[in-house]
C-alpha cells in the first residue's frame, strides 16, 4: 500500500479531480493530498464510519482495454493483505467506483527516510535500528511469498511515535510487489523498480527475487552510512550507466563502523545474487553493531557514533601502525643506533602510543629523532641511510600514514625466505588505491635491498657483490653513497621494484570478478608468474633467485585469496542529491 507522509509531500501536487472535503464511497472524506506517483494520488482521509484517519490511495480509471490497471491494483491489495507486521504499513481494505480504485491503509505520521537523509540525517545507531526493522519487515514479506521489488528510502516511513505504531521504521508501497505462484503482470524484459536502488538483475530485465530486495535494502543503508547513493548520477542516463557496476566498499568509506556490519553490507551489494549472503546474515550484523553502539532515544543530526565495546577497523589500523613503528624503529636503532640497548627499548616503547594516537605526526617525529640521534652519535652515513629508508615511505604513501612502516614486512619475510610473497601483502594492505598498492610493493623491495646491504645477509637477491660492511661507511656520507646507493640505484637492481609494483597493481583487478576454482586458478597463475619473473631478473643480475620460491608462491596465493572484492570508485561523503 502506497503511503506518503505529510512531512514529505513535496514536488508537484497531485493532479486529482477529487476536491478536498469530497466524500468518497459515501464513507471516506478527503482531507489533503499527501503526494502522488505513477499510479495514483495518496490522500489523508477521514473514515466517517470507523471514525479514524487513514491513508487513501486513489487511482483514477484510465482507458485500459486489457484490464492491466485493475489486475495491478488487485495484485497490490493482495500483496498488502498478506502482510501483518509492525514494520510494514498496515493495509485495511480495497474499493472501487465508476471513477477510480481505492486502497485504504493506516496513516503513519512521520517522514520518509529519504526526507531524513536530506534534512536531518539519522545517527549511525538510529540507522542501524532502522535497518533491523526493515530486515524484519522483508523477512516477514518473503516468508509469505511477497517480494517488494522497490525498497528505497522514499518507501520507508520514520514514524513520529514508536509506541503508537510498534516500530519507528515502516516499509510501504507494495505497488510493484511480486507474489509467489502468481503470473507477473509485466513482460519479460520489463524493468520494475527505481533506477538508483535497482539490483543488477532487475536492471537487466530479469525476475526479482528475495536477493533483489536484500540488495536494495543494503543500498538504502549504505546511503545512510556513507552519505550518498553511489549509483545515483547527475542525470538518469548517468545513473543507468552505473547500474550493474561494483559499488565502492563501505568498509573504506566508513572505517569507524564495525567491520562485521560493513562486510555484510558490502557482501549484500555484490553484483552476482549468489554472492550476497542472506537477509538474516545482514540482520545479524546489524544487531551485532547495535549491541556495540550506544543507544540514542531520539533522532538527531549526529552522524558518527563510535562502538563502545569493539575495536573499529580504524582503531585496529592505528594500533597496527604503532606496533609496526616499534618494530621498524627497534630494528633500525638496534643495528645502527648508539648503545646501550636500554636506550633503544625506551625510545621504541614510546612509539606505540605516539604513532597510534597521531600516526602522521608521531611517525615523522620519531623518524626525525632517529636520524638526528644517529648524526649526533657520529654516524652521518647511517643517518643518511635512515633517511633513504624513511623519507620515500612518507612521500609515496603520504595519504596513508598507517602504512608507512608496512614495507618492513618485506625484509621480515626475507628472514624466513619468503620476501617474494610481499607483493600479495601489498595488494591486500593497499586496498582499492592502485597507486598505494604499487608504491607499497616498490617500497617493500627497496627496504629489503637496503637491509641486505646493511646486514650483508641474503633476504631476496642478496647484497651487491663487493659491498663493504656497514661499519666501514657508517661514519662517512661518501662511503654510504659509494657502497650502498650507487650499487643499488642501477636499472638492473631497481627492476625488481617495478616488478613488485606491477604485481601488486594488477592482482585485485585479476581477481575482482572471479569466484571458486577460477579465483584459485587466477591467484596461482599470478603467483607463478611473479616467481618466474623474479627468477628471470635474478638471472639477468647474475645472482641467486629468491629463496624458497615454492613456499613464497603458496603464501602469495593464500594472501591473494584473502583479498576482498574491492570497488571501482571511491564514494563521496557529500549529502544526498
């Protein structure tokens, strides 16, 4: 039953021949039009017989020789009559006269979710609760063989009185619903729904299923959490072009939300219906997020509420950045730094808190302090080497300070002979940004080569033949240039950095649309190509190839398969258009 609340009556008024105050069917007195759509006008009306205010949908009779309008109205009434749930606008009865068809439902005083998105956005906690109500409403409808086919913020009413209505959010407008066991009123290839919330299969003219409703619900919630609908373009044509494309990950747009929630919404927005999970899984994720989010009794403008009992993805990332900074600084100073060792422990112990609370400023401050410390200790060569390690990370990953210590994973893997697998880790840690993936992978190789020159130990290709131990150049800037930078900064020695960058760059696109055995095969092929290319470069450099190539390839495959489906465009945080 179509119901449009008073607070959202906007745009052109209904063009209905019936005047205000008119008595319809000798029983319903029209009070005011609430809005109009493609199949009629919704009025607030007074039921004189039962003495209650109702929503009356008036659908004027047209010139439909085949009776499609009548069958469509019967279908809407039948769908609505099957449903009785606090989160679904209640249907009362259906009538007709010589002028029009009439559908009568409860009148919910409130405003649509679209209206709230545009003017008074719900907080995260409120939106999570709304999502639970809507998931329950759809589960009720699906259990009774009714598929809504047009879930969107405009068809969700936020009631003013939750005590009176039983639920704050109510799903409405089952006008295009599909009923199990009934023949569809539309021809094959007809598109039913609203463009900006349409599932890919609906856009292709295929039949809608429960998974189509799940997609539309997830997109409705995504819009609330992220601040914009990623499918809505500036024009209808622009929107059509985006239908069926992958949607930017909510996990990246809202890193402060519980990971289980963003993962469930991202999964429900998969292009292939079989990859979306289930409505119950999304509902469980919403319920879990609600338990970790402080309740808010009234609707406010607040946008973000931090989970109280769970570490958010952003918190995990910053904590990881602090830990990585500790390990990097400790390793650097333990090899290059002054004694006693207790001094190193004191400095690195402070790194966790500093970098976790202020990743950019903390990391830069600690890096600067380490370089100055080395220089004042009479090791200008070591100070220059530290700059060569630290500055490129901050420069190439300027927008991602939590990753500035991540290249240290490459030489760490090299200690156990698995450095060649690092491009897979870079592809995963770099996320949806191609530049970030490539830069992180190249930095991983550069740090590995520097550590090899510093320690004289083979981690990948081994130190340059004839290079002196670091004690011979630590106190000399020309010495570190001659014995470290000059041998490493040759085309041959830098070629592996380009290989790693390319490998990390192409891995997510290769796996983006694959599933099952195909995904495993593509990941294995990528890993095999990486190891073979590394061996070819080793032969060109006339050095031994990467150690443990089979183990490195297996690790690379496992990491590659853990990659989530990343999205094509970064979402905007702008308001709803």
